[in-house]
């Protein structure tokens, strides 16, 4: 699976939109982009995934660039409960596993 | 709806003692099952995964083992714990053959003293 690069840490003010970037320049055509988050002392939580089209669900939006070398997770209105470590993961469509990297420590400030 | 259970929530064990952590999933059949470990301040490390009863794949060689005696039961064991086995152990499941959307349990925090 391709490697991902994320900022070590980010923050934003409560109520503002948060844009969390991820670089995956070596992604191949049959690899998906997944986002998870882990709130302190809890297990990771699946957020969203995509292949090449932008995706939106009740939690977030995922924007994937046309060349698929990077993506952005958008939290439209960040709340204090969104404070967590966010992981961007690239996974082969037929794979059984996820490889978690260091993620981005994202803090929402009141 | 699907639910994943792990127990115990916390555990303190002396070095050299055995370990058994259990994970069960409700509301689905033939799931993929996973064991992860997260050492303090570190990322998640995949330890084992299983695509079916009795089928275990090990990702990291160590003194831990896993078993899947029933379709929705996954057990993590050790005969003799090491200090380095301390950490946060997480069980997860996914719909068979996809593996991407994984749903995690509440975890077991293990401290080896």
C-alpha cells in the first residue's frame, strides 16, 4: 500500500471548517483513500473513504485531487468533540488490512 | 446493528504471567477480525487478522498468539507476558472481503508490571 504523509498537528477554532491534508503521491489506480480518527483512549473510528470522486457523508467530506496524489478531509463545522488524531490511509481494494501511520493531531479550540 | 465487545477493559499483570483477551462481535456473520496494539504515545500496530474460523495471519513475530474458535470470537493470548507487551489492545471487525471499513471495540488497556 502507498505511503501517506500528514501534518503532525493542526488546530482550528470551534465552529470553523477544518481542512486536513494528506499526501499520497505514490498511490496506484486500485488503491482507496481512507480516513479514520481516534479520540483519546478510544478505538479508531471510520470516517470516510474514496477512490477518485469526492465523497460526503454525515461526518465529513473527502476531496481527492484529479491526479489522486493528495486528498483533504473536510469537517464543515468543527466542534470540541472533533479533537482527535486523524489518520489518512491508502489501501489496495483487495487488501484485508489497514496500516496506520502517525496521523495528524487535530485540536479544536473553543 | 453490529456491536463489538472486548474484555476486560483494563488489566494489570506481572511479567511472566499468561494473558487472554477476548473479543466478540454481534449482528454480523463471517466478519474479518483484527487485533491491534498501541503502545503509549505510538501508532496502531496490526498484530493478527483472521478471515475465518481457525484462519489466523500474524503480522508481527512476538510472544503473542491469536485464535478464532468461533465465527464471531477472537482471542489474543500469551503464555508469558513481557514488559514490552504493555499497551492498548484493540479488536476490530470488517465485512468479509472488504477490510477497509473497520469497526473497533473499546479496547483493553494492559499494564505489565
